[in-house]
């Protein structure tokens, strides 16, 4: 299939690479040229502007946030110049308010919009083992299924309204942040009685909490090792904000979400914004004077 | 081995049953006689008072809380009449303040005190598959190891200070409560966008959160089915209180713990104290007017 | 002085009325014409569009929020057509992000921008007894001082950066919301021991808390009388949001603010958005099953 | 009247002094003898043990907390040796659980128990200007009214159940803590936009919040001056705990109370337990990296 691919950050490069490996013709665009050259060396073609990527059957986008997606997809005029009948497979984590706007704009442009955000970090993207939640027009989803299969280990279909995939992704990231905070508080509690976080988390993440989220972040909290950042704390603050604002629009209070936001803000204020967001799990130790 | 066993609630019966099956001579005591007769029919002998159970090499206790443990072990005079050199294997979930007092009292009575609280609900106790965290004098722990093996699938040793096992159990229950609240909030969020809790939790508990804690409680939250109560919400409130008071004694704030306490109190005030504590995971839906 | 006045809600009418009484020539504009006619009957002249109001030495605006201010002042083109050297005395409660944008836009348009938000409800505005916090270019503030004197009992100068007045207003409203929540929680606590909120609040608001904020809102909470709404709960939610977003921009966590937001959202979800925001002070009684 | 007076801390000395000045015969007891000698030099007589003080028509107690009251009144045997028909005017801030126990013990001892906790710090006690909330048997209250008049500027009667006065005092201290936290958060917010806490609080405490609680604590927060401690932060933590435990007994969640507890614990963990409890109002500045 002829695919445009926009956004070659850590995640995007792994995903685009797997599309190339699967035999697709991939036309890539990225703001910085270095990543473009990397992908070209793997077999991609370079697009000179975002609109070129939209001159394809399917365009995949994996940009950082609302602002960059707005700039590259809408403000650049790329969407307006999309090929008739194109499908936009939007895989970034975006706010519900902005996705609602995107849906409207794509409808006007005659382009099918699919939300397909992913769970998994860079290494998982490279391995083609992402979990992908997808929602959009069924025929369009059927058409991009081979692409989803190339990038992920499992596709989780959520119906035709793209917002549904979007909100599940936001809820999932909220759950991750909660797990991190939970392990941080539990660790501070046991440490005050002489039990090291590593000892606590070894037990719990091999029994009741034997799940990837707890094992991965638990290991970082056990060692209080928050660098290098696979996902920066400031991005975690952004994502918790997506949950809170999505909740606010529907009058859904999220008291854990509020605590997370406050603790992440405090972390940024204390100079930890550049750390991995698992550093949230180190705040309780600091607050209690134990680190 | 000749074992005294005190406390035949749902958990205690399963645990004592496995000791009998393993070939030990078990002398049981319980406040209500019905449970005693059940165990007698399985091969136990009935003790006429708690002190009789303390006339054994090892006495296992599995009582409901601080108050019942105080009444049965201390106020009844049972500990004072313990056989010299006896070992008390205390498996209930108790406050750190009370365990500190128990340690002191046992030292005076010349009885070894071991804390060995368990993770697992009634069915797991019956199956002999509990996860047991244990801390106490090493020689004593070595001696009771066959008993722990009969009751649990894994023993997690935590050193010689009994408080260490105690605080890990308290931290574990706090983590469970956090997981329940987290799923409740995430469910309320996605439901407000039309995604049913069951659809959200199906995805998350089969991927990032594929762990027993999330699967078990997630299923109950997905169905909003909180009866019958395997572990009552009022007991959950008590256990979160154990975490908060343990934290307070060491100046460790637990902001998630505070939210949990407030939400559990609200649930009790709204008449939900008799439900399973997973009903905590239904509060967010109610608060947001969706249930 | 020749004054344009934009925004004739409950507050605006009282304020414009006092300018007329003070002998100024007031040209009013409002989206709905009824309020315009009221003011004309008091001696104002009617402007046919917002831009007309900007053809004055000083234009006063008192609109509901960011969105209406953006629509009327910016999007209508009014600011772009302002008289050279005009002063815009902006008295609404606006977000810091939007005020920052307004400052920039006014600088480009060659119009002095003064922030002068007010403390006081409708009756206080009518009586000309508002407390006004003001910040902006000193010469411009000096020039509008007679107008501030006509509308308020006291002007509190805060320097030349308009954002300073803005943030003080936001902080003040946050403090009011905190006082309401505080009285609500205290009332729920004492009522559970048989002490009516009215008895508690009678004592406290005549001693340690003998201040207008506590007396006014305390009376409403004592009677659990939240209608008619002098300031709607949904507006309170908006204002607490202004504090939270202002804090977020500077990495300042506001844990009380987070609780306020969650409780206000819950109130809206429970159908109380149309009540006076003092209804926030009734939530604790409801949550604890006492109302 | 012949009065026993137990507890000569900063508050007690001022209160006992005013009873002496009013012409009463005051028999004082205190753990440390220095304060006893001070009062003797003002005209008091020294009691050699607590029980001596209970050999009077009225015994006033003003001890630090539950523990010291239990030790001095109950465990010492003083109450058991009280004169028949005596009245105990208990003015300390005690937990509702302990007051319930005291009521029962006094009934058995044939001693009337009156709760009469006070609002006001040391200087107010010396000046005889305390606000006193009182509840107990009416005839007994009538009899001690001259004593209350000597110690306070106003007596606020709350009926015959002593717990009613007790819970109002607890609620009042909770409201003070909330006011301190509120000013602290508001100050951190405005400071991040360049407005000093002193400038914010000058405006608010002279307008909407022109009340003693806000003026007194506001001045300390404005200057970030938290020494010397008129009321230590650790005592504030104790008092917030009294509110939370009183609420818990009746299923009343207090979300602001939970935040206060967490922030006070954090302050103690950070080494601020010895400061005045207004130091709670400095936490937000520290958390946001501004102090």
C-alpha cells in the first residue's frame, strides 16, 4: 500500500520501520531531517512537505501532541490538499476536544478519520508489539488492518466513533500514572519501617500485581532510577491533564487524577520535569524526608 | 506437629484445613462453636478456651482485627499461660502499633512472635495457594516453614523484625484499594464518552494490567456487581486506616490513601458498607451521575 | 468623561449606572437590547456595535468570561478600530493566558490596557461599594481613577503589569470557594454530633471568622438555601479552573483547588450547576448522608 | 468560690490568673512546679496532687491532650476521690471518643462534667477575652458562669451534651487550619505572577476576609515568619486528627481535612514540627519551588 507517514519521533520511527518491513511504500515527513534520512536509509521516500504525505491512500500520523498535530495537519494546509477518499490513521495521544475538531475537519475534507492510539514504549514500537486501540468507520478500519497488524501485536476494536479509542488511551495512561503513584506511596510507607522499596515491589509485582505496568515501573521505582527518560514527566503531566479535561467536559470528577496532577506539578517545580515520568513514584519518598 | 489454631473465619477454616491435611495435629478454638464443629469433622480437636491452644509447640492465629486479637490472645490470659518456648504464628492483618505491643508482650512471656499475614481471599486459602509474607526470629520461622508450605504457594521472607511483614501486608492492601479506585475513575471517564467499563477493562486487564488484582476486581467493576462480599467495604476502610495510621506514626503522607479513606467513608455513609470493597470502584460512576 | 461601556449583566448595569450618576457620558453596548434600554432610561446612549464603544477616551468592559470578551473585543474588530490613545479598563474576571494575549493585542492597537477586576456581588455594584484591584500603566490608571471611585469604595493599586490585578482577583475567588467548602465540611462534622450548621456558624462567624465572606456564605449554608443564585455554581467552577490553570502555567500545585474542582464537578453532575455556588457548602452534608 | 485548677501551661496560667483576680480561692496543680510557684505568687494555693484539686466545688482542667488528661484525671485516681457533687469544668481540646469516656466515668463518680473549650491564644487568655463554647448540665453551667465570665469575653452555650461543645471546638480549629492552607496556596499562586503574599493578603484581609483568623495568620504568612510558635505545628496536626477521627466515627468524609493532614505530616517530615502551625501556610511556596 502507498502510505504517508508523518512524525518520526522515537515511536514513529519504529512504527514506520515496521510498515516498510511489511513491504509498504512509505513516504515520510518529519520536522527535523535527521529522522527522515534514517528512514530513507531503511527504504522510505522523503516527502518535502506534510501535504505530500496526504497524497496517499493512507496517511499515518504520530505527532507529539495537539499543538504539533494542529500545526502539521491543519495549519499547513495538508488536510485541505488530501487525496479524495484518503484515510487518516491518527495514532498520537490527543485531547478529546481536539479530536472532536479533527473529526469535523476531516468530514469536510472528505477524508476518513481513524483514531488508533497505542500502548507501548519505544522498544515495543520497534518490535512491532504495540497494543493498538482503534475506532473509526468500519470500512476504513478494515482497509488499514494490515498496517495495524504490522505495527502491533493486538488491535482492540472500539467501534466507529474515533473518540472512543481516544478516551480509552487517555484512561489507560491515567491508570499507569495511578499505578506509579501507588507504588511510590506504598514504598515510602514500608521504607519508613525499614523495608526497602525493592523488597516490597519484588513481592507485589510477582503476585497480585504481576503485570507489565507494575513490573516495568516498579523496577524503576525500586532503584529510584528515573533516567534516561523513555517518557518524560512533563509528558505525563500533559496526559493526566488530558484525562482531567476530558472528565471536566462531562462532569466526571477524578480525585486520583487531581492528586496526580498536583504531584506532577510539584515534581516539575522541583526540577524533575526532564526525568522519566516514573519519577512521580519517587515523590512520596522525598515528601516524607526519606530521599 | 502439635498446633493450636485460633480464629476460624472464612480464611482460618481453609488454612486450618490444610494443616490437618498435611498431617498435623490441630487443636482449634473459635468464638462461635459452629466453625469448631466443622473443623472437628475434618479431624481437628476442639480447645475449650484460647489458653488451651497455646499449650502447643506452635499456635497459629487468624483473627479479624486488633480488637479481637487483643481480647482472645491478651485479655483472656492465653498468652500468659503459653507453654515455654512456644511459637505464635500471627497471620491476621493488624496495626503496626498493636503488633509492636504484641512483640513486647510475647518477649515477656517467652514466646516467639512471628508475623505472617497473607495475600489471597477465601478460595485461595482453601486451595492452599496463599502468598505469605513472613518475618520473625529465624529459628522460629524455620520451624514453622512446613506449616507455611501447607497453607501457601509461596512464602516471602522479610527478616527477623515481625513489623516488616506486617507493613508489607498493609502496603499491599493499600495498593489493592488504589487499583480499585483507579479502575472506578477510569471507568467513569470512558463511560461518559460511551465506552462501557467492561470494554475498557477488557483491554487494559489483558495488556498492561494483566495481573490478578486487576482481573479479579476489574471483573466486578465491569459488571458493577458488588455482592456477595468476599471482603466487606468496612474492612477495606479499616485496612486503609491501618496504612494511614502506620504512615502517620512515621510522618509519611499518603495522598492516595487519604482519597481512598474519604471515598470509603462516603460509601459507608451512603449505605454501602456491607458490599464487597470493590464497590469503591462504583463510586466514581455514582458521583458523576452515571449510576 | 466620554466612556464606552460594554457588558450590561447584573454587575455591569450597576457599575454603568454609577458612572452615569457621577456625571459621565456613557455609551453602552450589550448583546441583548433589554439591558441597553434600561441604561438608556437612566441617561446612557446606545452604541450600535462594540466598535462604537471603543470610539471613546475610555472603554470599560465587564463581560462574562474569556469567550465573550474574545468575541466582543477582538473578533468583532472593535479593538482594531479603537480611537488612538484610548484606554481599555477591563473589569471582568479573565484567565491569565487570555489577559496575556489581550495585553499583546492592545499594545499592537496602541490602546492602554488596564486590568481592574472587582470583589462584590450585584447589590454591592449597585451601591458603588466594590473593592477594585487595579494594575496597568500608571498614567492611564490615574486618568481612570475618577471612574474607579464612582464604582468602588476602595481601589487597591497593584502596579503596572495588568496580570497582577488579574491574578489577585483569581486568588480571591479561590479563597472564597475554600471558605465555602470549609464551612460545608465543618457543618457536616458538627451536625453528625447534633449541632446544627446554624449554631456552629453563628459562633464562628461572630468571632474568629467575623468577615463578610464567612457571614454572607455562612448564612446561606446555615439555611442550606442556595437559590436564587447570585453567582452560579458553574461560574464558580469556571473561576476555580482559572486558579488551577494559572497555577499550572507556573508549576504551582493547589491541592485545595483540586478538591474544590472535584466537588464542584460532582455538584454539576448531580444537577446543582444552576444553584448559587454556595451550594458547594452543601455537598459535605449530602456526601455524609445527612441531607 | 473554692476552685481546683489543673494544668498551668501558657493558657492555663492566664485563665487561673483571671480567676484569682476575680476573687476566687484557687488551688492549683501542675506537673512542673515552676508554674505552680508563679501562680502561688499571684495568690493561688498549691495542691500537692491532682486529687487535692478535686476536693473543691469546681475543678477546672486545661491539659494538653487526651493522654495527659487521662493520666492526671483518671489514672491518678483524682476523679475517684472527687468531692460528692463536684463540677469538673474541662476546658482542653479533647477527642470526642475520650470525652465520651470521660462523661461515663464522671457519671459513675457522681461528678458533673462540663465541656468548655476555648478559642484564643495565650495573650487572649491572659486578657480574659477568650471565646468559650460550653455544654453540660444546665444547673452546673449556671453555677460556673461567673468563672466563665472571668476567663472569657463571651460564653457560647451549646446545650446539655458536653460533646456538642467539644465538636464545635474541633470544627473551629479545622476551619483555622483550612484558612491557613488557603492563604498559603493563594500566596503561592500570586507570587508566581510577581505579587508578594503581603500584597495579596493586605487586600483580602482588609476586605472580604477582614476577620481575626485571617488577619493574625495572614500576617505570619505574609512575612513567612513562623517562630516563635504560639501553637506548634505538631499540635495543629493533632487537632486536624481530632476532626478526622470524629468524622470517621460518623462516616463524615472531610476532603479538606485530608489535605491538611497530608500537608502537616509533610511539614513535620521536613523538620517543621516545632514551628507555629501557620507554617502550614508556607508549604505551598516551598512545594512550588518559590521558597
